[in-house]
C-alpha cells in the first residue's frame, strides 16, 4: 500500500482494518504514516518525507521523493506482493504502478487521480497500468467508464468517520433556523449569537491551514492577519486546527507573534473538535472543506501556491472550481479565495459578510445537504476491501 499524504494515510489505515475484518493473515507493507503503522502496516518509507503541493514546490523535497521511489521499486521487485494498493498521490504512484505492471503485480487504485480536472491525457496511461479504480466522488465513475477502465464508485470515506461517531447532530448555527443535516453532524456546537456583530457575545472562527509545511507557512500567516483585522471589528475568538501529520512546532512558531493581541487557541484534537467550538471555518482547499460540508459547518476556502505554480496550473486546470464541495455541487456554494484573492483584507471582508447575513449561512448549510446526498452512504472502506479481496482471489486462481 502506498499513501503519500496525511489524508491517504488515514484512509489507508481504515482500509487495512476493513480487510482484517474480512480475512485473517494478510500481511501489509508500504509507504504511509502513523495511522497505517498503527493499523499494522510495515512502513518501508515514511510518507512525511514525500508530501508536497505545487508544481515548483516539489523541488524542495525531490531527494526524499526519489529515495522513496527507489525504495518502493526495490520492494516490489524483491517481495512481489500479491496486490498493490495505491492511494491518491498520482505523480508518485503512477510511476510505481508501471513497475508493478512490469512484475505482473495487480494494481488497485483507491482515490482517483484528479485527471478530470487537469492533465486528462493521463487517462490512457492509467488504463494501461491500473487493473481497477475505486473512486470516491460521484462524477468520477462515468469519466472512467467512458474510457473503458474498470471502476467502482465506493462512496466517500469521510462518511465512514461520521457514521463511526454515531452521526453527530448539527444544530442550526442561526437561531430559529432548521438544518437539513439534522442527525449527521457535530453535537455540542456552541450556539450562534443572535447578533454576530454584538460586542457582548463572542463569535468563534476556525482556521484550518492544511497539513503540509509549505501550506502552513504560506496560508496560516495570511489567516492570522485576517484574524487581526476581524478582532478590531467585533468580539471574536479563533481556533487553529492542527491537521493529522502537521508540524505542531511550526504552527506554534507562526502563531507566536499573534498570541498577544488575539484570542487564539491551538487545537490538536482534529478538525471535528474545532467544529464543536466554532461558527465558521476558514480552510485551505482540500478534504477539510468536505468534512465541513458533511458536518454542516459554514466554510470559506482559501489557497495560495507559488506564482509560477499558479500560472502553470491555470493553463492546465479545466474545472471552474477548486473546492471539492463546489465541484460536487456543480456550482459555487462556498466562497473560494484563490491566490491574490486570498488576502487578509478579502478574507476578513468575506467572513464579516457571511456573519452579518444569516440567510447566506442558512443557504450554504442547506446546499451541504445535497452534497452529502451525492457522496453516497457510509461503507467506502468495506467496499474497497471487497474489491481488493476479489482481486487477490482472482490472482490466486491465475497462479494455480
């Protein structure tokens, strides 16, 4: 199994647990992090040495990436596993898939490369190297079927986590309004003040800057500068979310200059904990924005990469939105502040506008209900485990 990022590590761990629940004596090895290791995977390469975002940013971690790739290729050649499961991380994983193909090792790709968004020419390569794809977004299955690639829509693994927490309830964040997600979100959320602009009742804002170090140093200072602007306009408190695998000391270092003039808390208990304490979250584009939608938490998406990465990306990306929530909804239901628009001033202005417009918050939460419906029900890990076991059984039949 190969998962190159924190979210993939978590989904990989859940898949291992699902496989172990269906069949005993499976031996797991690969690239991952603490979650996969705790689930029983022998970690050959720590995923933290590989994770990077942006086209130009990859050069900073190139030695680790090349070393990890060499280790993975050597492992496949020498151990010849019965199945290779690749989780997201396409630029790395597709190269490893080519090696697996050479040694006749079947490949299951879990969490599809986003080739529908950019570099769609890779679909031919995927069809040649991958035996089956398990996709987690509803529109991906038709894309692969159109190209005659075996594919199964398994639902989104985030729904397993919500289901595992007994479908925590999402009360309305606007007094007197009803929520379309009742019974599906976060219990115990702080009640939304009847008047957000009131100086007597504080508003709580979550800041979720991502898990990669490059993201943290690019996004968190901007978020904190926006927080400083907001704190001058209303009674407001901020909670910084520490994502799994994120460097805590780096977050503390970035936050230190802001501690004296902001009501600032650093939460290491995961984004679900932050949701229970806040009314709105400013988040880096990524899985956390989908977690917010599932939990019924209003969110603003911000993102920045290097100027060169952004210019290159603009020529390659073929979708109108970058946020998963908006992609699934097929329209912008969540504000996206990207690159130059991800400024402290515009972030603060967007937060204030939402807080002062209860109808907009309510409309966003209602739209989240449709997003969750499109994601399917819980059980993604179990469905992928069934596909993997079927592939293992078929391989044994071929060997016999």
